[in-house]
């Protein structure tokens, strides 16, 4: 429940603090006194849109803070755990700060959170019911939500939601497969041509990488072999190689004969050189055989293969042979699917029918619960609302067949008649503002014990009524407060007297401005306030007696 509300530097409020109790908390005050300002601040705390025009003093930030008792609120605890929000088993503090610049900051238990999280947590803590919210009564989804709440359909809807999603997925798969088959049928010849061209290349995974590596290795081998071949050519194989030139030198020296002194040993030395060169040539040949003499030819083959592969890769907009082979496999599967399309589509249609059947069965169970709940709700709502000044009320809660959707296969419509011999029509057509307010209050009283929210705020929902009807509405709010905390902003003394706590909002003029204050009334203060609401005069003996009587009646 809402334990305390603190507001500072907001609109006409300098600083106020309310400490609220369980049961029915009443807030009264003259029109324009600041009740709507407090409600606006609370709405801001629950994720409403910030407006810098609401900041009272533009040299300071506006702060709204509330403390809630959250013991036993398992749904909120689960939400906080799922979203990494700090949790305390006993209380939760929400705070919103708006700077003069317009920058807004949100906190839960003093830890910064996003506005979305603040709003989501707030929706799990407080239900603000204003005259504006009365428009919800004519909203189809709101009407369906009420019936499902009364029908205890939460677990049924969870189970149905999974089945409905399975059905939607089956339909989507069927639709996508039919579209893909239609496209493939139009492109079958081209797909076959593409696959054939890829298959003809007889590619292997990562082939281009392996060829690049081989190319690099062969490049080194070809360069080495060319070096050895060049050395051997100069040494022994060319027409003017070293060995042949050395032989010609030896022949020339031999022709010179005695002209060459014997002690020079030139002939012997030339033979020694020839033998050494021959040995060097043999060594070079033994080293050269380590490098294939066809490396250059293999390099040409590799370059041609890589050029072909890269051309195909570009044509198919892929980067690697592995991706190209995957694309080929997809083409193969698409062609196989095309060959088996009739059987595939038949199977998907069977699955879709099966999924729909399961969803329809689950929706039928939900429909049965809704029809039963709607009939009982119509009776209870009639009995609850008639005493609120609607003696000719007729309630018709219609649950009609509808197309299968995420909420089942029903369309719920609330229809009412407020006059004799009037055919019930949709609530938005038949009801006045006051009648809708009383209907909404009646609905809240019926579903209050089923609401997971710990607090509900009624903002002048009793506008337009008086006398006995006002008294009955007050009793209804008090009954709701037996299950959850209720905060009621009212102008009616009959309602105000029903509260377990009573706060008065009023304006006060200072030397420089007008400010809003709030105070919790003592028993004597409550008599004064209710007498003022009855007659406009706190000293009026009759009004004071009537106020005391109203308060005593609530104690009986």
C-alpha cells in the first residue's frame, strides 16, 4: 500500500508530506485547493510526462517521492528480479526528480532506473481511477479484461497464448513455404543452371585458401629452381659455360707447350679447377632436384584456377568457396523442396490445422468460463449499481463469437439500459458521465478482492450524485477498502464521513505567493470539515450535528 507521499517544489506546493493508512483514506478541500495538483504529482511519480512549467521555483529541482509497503507482492518482486531492480521485502521507495532544465531522473530504492521501469513498477502498485478513466468502460479490451478477471482465466489464457502462438507460427511457416515454392518454381531453370555451374567446378571447402598457400610455396620453389638452373647454366650447360671455357683454356695452354715453364704447373692447376667445378656442378644438381622443375607450370594452373574461382564467387556475391558450397547446398535443397513441394505443403497444412484445433479447443474452454462469468457479473453488477440511483438499470454482458485472436475467439460488449422499456445498447452510447462513474465504482467494488494492486485512488468519481446515492457510494468505497487501500478525493460529506483517515488540502497566502498545504484531520477537525461541506459554516449547529451523526453512523 501507499505509506507516504512527499512532494516538494511542484506547482503550488512548496513541501508537503502525507502519511496514509490502510482502509479508506479521504482527501477533501475546496475546488482549486490543490487536490488535483497532488494527484498530478503522483501521476508524475508513476511515469507520467514531466513538464517544467510545474516546477514552482526554477532555481531548484522538483521532487516527488512515495514509499510503498510491498510485503507479499510476489508479482512485483518477480518483475524486479527479472529487470535487475533492487528489492526490499518490506518497502519500496519511488522517486522522480525534474530539473529546471527539463531533465528527469527516476529512482527505485535510491537506485537510478529508466522511466519505463518506474512506470511498470507504478502500474503494479497503484490504480488511479479518475473521471477520465471512465472512458475505459466503453473500451472492448477493458471489458474483456474484467470478464477474464472474474472468470479466473489467467492460467487458461497463458496456456491458450502458447497454443495460439504455435498456430500463428504454423500459419507463418505455411505462408512462407508457399511463397518460397512459388518463387522457386519461377526460377527453377536458372537455379538448376547455377547449381550445375558450381558442381562442374568440383570445388572443395576452403580450396581457395589451400591454393593460395600452395601458390606461395610454389613461388618460393620456382624462384629457387630458377636460381639453381641459372647457376648450372653458367657453370656447365650453356654453350659458353665455365667448364667448356676452362677446357678451351687448357687446350690453348697445351698448344703453348715449352713456352709455359714447367714449374708453373698451370696444366695441373687447370685440371684441378675443372674437377672442382665439376664437383660444384654435381652438388648444385643434387640440390636443384629438391625443387620441382614444373613449379612454374603449376603456378600457371593455380592462377588460372583461382581466377575461375574468384569469378564465380563474385557472380554469386560470396567471399569464400565454403560460402559458395553452402549456397549450392541451399539451391539443391530448394530444388528438392520444389520436387517435393506438394507433400511438404500438405504436411505444413496438417500441422496448421492441428495447431488451430488445439487453440480452438483451449479458446472454447475460455469462452465457456467467460459466458458463465458474464451472466453472473451482469446479475451482480445490476444488484450493486441499482442502489446507486439507477433503479431501471438493465445489464447485458454479451459474449459473442469472434475470429480467433490472441485473446481467444470472443467479443465482449457491455450493454446497458437506464430507462424503462429501453433496449440495452453499448455503454458509450447509453450512459451519462455520472452513470458511467457509478458503474465503474460498482465494477471496482466487484473485482476489488481479485485485484493484485495494493492501492486504488478514486478521484471525484462521486461527482453528480448526492443524498442516499452518495451515502451508498461511500459505503461501497469503504467495502472495497476492506481488501485494498483506497484513497478517495471527494466533495461529498456522505463519502468523507466513511473514511478511516481524513486529509484536508487547502491554500494559504504568504507575503509573496499562494501555497498548498495538507493536514491530517483530528476527530474534531473532521467534524469541522464535514460540517463545512454540508453547510459552508463550521459553526452551524445543525451542520455540526449532522456531521457528527454521519461519523457515528460509520462506527456502527
